[in-house]
C-alpha cells in the first residue's frame, strides 16, 4: 500500500476505544494510525453514559459524521486507507465516493440506502435504534440487546466485559438518516478499491445483507468480499481479532 496512514472508524454504540487493540498492532507494523471520534464522542465511555439522555446526542445524523470524518482526513499529509466497522463501514463506502482515500475496508457495514433484508435477526436487533416513537430520544443499549446484536457467539464473561468497557448511548438519528439521502451510495461511480466483509453469525448486519451490499456495485472499480466463518458483529474486539486486522491489512497491500 502506497499510503502509510490508516484511519479506523467506529460504529454505533461505540467510541474510538473499540480500536484500542488495533492501533498499537498497526503502529508496530510501521503505520500512522488514527481513530477519530464521531462528533460528541471525544469523552470517555463513563462520561457519555452519565450524560444519558443527552439532548445534543439525539440531534446527531449520519451526514454530520461523514462530514466530520472528511474534514479530518483532508487535514492529513497524505490520503489514508480507511477501515470502518458497522455504521463506520457505511461511512467508508460514502467517503470513498468522495475520493478522499486510497482504498477502504467496510467491516460488517450498515447497509446503504435501498439495501435491505427482512431477516428476523436484522429486524429484531435494529428496531430499538429506529423505533419511530422514540426518534427524539437517544437510545441506551441494554446488556441483553448487546448480547443478541453484537456478541452472540461469545461466552457470558466476555460479553459482559465488552459491554462494560465499550458500549455508550447512541442517537437514533444516525440509523434513521442512513435510510435516506445521507446513506445513498452511487454504486456505478468510479472509486478507489473497496473490501466488504461479513461475519457468518452476525445478527445485527447479517452476512446475506453484506453480500447484497457487495452485489450492488457495478462498473470497473475493484470491489471484493470476504465472509469470516463463525464470527458475530463484534469481530473487531473479541478473541481472534488479529485475523480480521491481518486480513484487512493484507488486502490493503494489494492496492496499486
């Protein structure tokens, strides 16, 4: 990979802390690594939890996140490679069509506008965040919801440890705005290479939905797909995360 800069983009209900293992791992391989926070996510997990319900958080939308990330990326000395997880993966897709990176990896990305599934796990896992009766209130994910949506393959002690360390309240405006213009991907527009990955056991973003996302792309631009067997949605932070990190870096190394 020509660029020596990597941007890691977190997803919903998370902060940059979710990349705490990836940052030194990539830095040890000679890369400059940044994990910029979404607007309002610069505080600690404990502070964000104590602030719930935060009226400012409730106003956050996807377009604000993408614009903030684009501004940060353009402040760098070179175009970076992007790696995003979940809604951060959709952000990667949106940023690539703005031509601000040398390539990107969307790990179990939230679906762009028009890409949908009726799989039960997807509907069950996502409904609390898009409940139409609570759109003006930020969502606080319960441990039971996190167990089902993010860490359904992990033992109880690891589920609890991940929840206690990483999970923060979220704006319902982010996923609902992703259903409209803010989440629109031009699947025919030329862009830099993109890898979309899926976790075989992912409940909140089923592997079939990731493949539908991948299959939407048309034209000559490089688009690849990888499914990780036995993995749930939190594959970036659970045991064996190095396999995911290594695969992403190896794939980025193929970019010309």
